[in-house]
C-alpha cells in the first residue's frame, strides 16, 4: 500500500508540474501573439517593414512598465498621426513620461500631445515641450492631463484656458 501510495503521489506531482509548465507556455505564446498582432497593425501604416520597431517597443515597455495593448494602441495612433517610425519610440518615451507624471494612460497622453501639435501647427519634434507644457498646466490648474486633452475640436482646444497656458509655456520656451 505505501509503495502504491508513493507512486501515485509521484505521478500526481508530475501531472501537476506538466500542467503548470503547459499553462506557462500557453501564457507566453498568448502574450507574444498579442504583441505581434499590435505590431502588425502598426507596420501596416509604414511604407516598409521596420525591424527595429518591435525590440525598441519592448525596451520602451520595460523602461516605463507599460502594458502591451496600451503601448501598441498608442504607437498605432502616433504613427497614424505622422510620427515617423524612426522617431516613434522617442515620441512614445515623451508620451510615457507624461502619462506617468500626469496620472493618465499612454494613449491619452499620446493623443493629447498630437492634438496640441496639430492644433497649433507645431513640429513633432516639439513633443517634449508639449508634454512639459501639459504637465505644467496640470500643476498650475489643479487638473489632470486626461482632462486637458479631452476637448475634441481645435477651436475648443485653442480657447481652453489650460491648453492656452500650455501653449503659452511652449511659446515662452521657443523665444529663449
């Protein structure tokens, strides 16, 4: 009886280990598939395949603790808005810093920066200044970045006092 019981316990432990191993492999494959699917969507926006984008995106996610789905969605929006593939990760780094400092998600920060750049006919290279102005406006206005970018129309963006303050900061920095 004892020998049979020991053998049964050993078999049960082996089955449990195989199940855990299989579950871990499945989860890894699912994560990889989710990442690749998002990257494929981004790549469809580019004239040619950018092989550096995926490893750079992974490094960005690791650096800022970002999730796959939100990073791919924000990256898609940035590239769709005209951010060149070679500049996308730098742009996303600025948006990630704003998202963290501004207590918002990456997609909101990305779209907020893009909306101000478009509304005020700024260059994409000024993303860091726009992000800094958003954060400064948040601090001065006792509000959140998500509220600052929530206006949907350019005229409303331009008349919104917090955005006006953000643009004032940008203009002030440009004059220096």
